[in-house]
C-alpha cells in the first residue's frame, strides 16, 4: 500500500510538471474547422442559425475593411459580432482594413491587429488568438509579428500548393504545418457543389484536420467568393449526417502544440508542391 501511494504521488507530481502546451490529444477522425471571412452580414443572418441548429462551432474572422463602417446591408454590426461571441463562436482577427500582408507592409501589421483587438475589448470579446490572412496573401516574415501579438493559429489559403481560383487545398497536419501557416483544405467558391466539400473534408483522417474557408452565405459584396445559402445548408447537413466534429480554430489547441514548431515553416509546403509535380 505504501509503495502504491508513493507511486501515485510521484505520478501526480510528474504530470503536473508537464507544461499544458505539451498535453495535446490525439486527432480524431472527421475533425473539421469552419471559418468565415470578412464580416459578411449573412454570417449572422444565415450561417449563425444553421450552425446553432447543428451545434457546430466556427470562427468568424472580423475586418472593418471595404465599407464595413457605413454599409450595414452587406456587413455585420459590432453588436451582431458580439452576439456571435455570446453564442459561443470564436471571433478572430482579419486586420482593420483587410490588408494583404507582404514583406513591404509588415511594419503596419501590429496596428492592423491592434485595431481589431481594441474593438473586441470595447465590446467584451476576448482578444483574438486566431488570425486569417486577408486575401490569403502570406509571408513567413509575418510569423514573429503574429506571435508577439498573441496569435496562436493563423489560417492561409490553399495556395501556393493549389492555384487560388481552384479553391482546393491540403488538410492541416499537426507537427508538420506551422500553426501560423495553417492550410485551407477547401475554400468555397460560387461553383462549389457537395462533391467539392466532400473532397475537402475527406482529408480529415489519419491525424489530419480539414479547415474550411467560407465568405458570405451569400456574399452580397464579393460575388467571386459567394456561397449560395441553400448549398451551404446542404454542406452542413452532410457534415451532420456523416458525423463530422466541427470546431473553431482556437480549439486546435487541444491537438497542436503551438510551442513546438517546424524549424523551416515552409518545408511542408515545398514537400507538397513536389508531391503534386509527380502526379500525372
């Protein structure tokens, strides 16, 4: 009995000394992250009730770009964004002006993020820990800036592995993909049908996580990334019927250690590009 008690005491001490960031869970099959960009009005009026119906979580990436301040026909109000937070959804950062990030404007990035952070604080929303690159424009030089501003996960598009126009991509592989360069497995386009969604989410297996990118449902301001509401409902019905687990981006912390990152953040991208070159 004394030996058993001693063993349990030592076990308790050893486990409490392990940093929480290392305590990640195995990735379940059929794990999907839903993300929505650009503060579209339909995120609140169409997507929200459907997500609540299916008890799906999601991340809404907020920007005040375009004509967000004055156009409340196409864009949400901060009161609606606050309600999304109260509903349990994640509010992510998409920069104040929807600034496409490149090496030349990196000095502007902190102010771009802090602007959204300040609005979140004003409305009682936690400081965002998730970020989406506006226009899916990326540069590895942004990674330390994002980290310094508290961003734990940052989503890019399907490029450079796939052309932007295709809306295709790879699933996120924890340990291989840098958490601040998460790939989009599927970026919804106006022509998307159920088979396109199936192609993206079918990658959510064997330790991989499919991240989906949507804009408006419908997107009344940007027709090239529009998703038909009826089609969107078909997508969600499929995910529910096939018993996919649908989470927000912040929930990836359960499955990915953000303190252990690849020494070369673009190595897996190069590996996939080489892989695609070999496909006939």
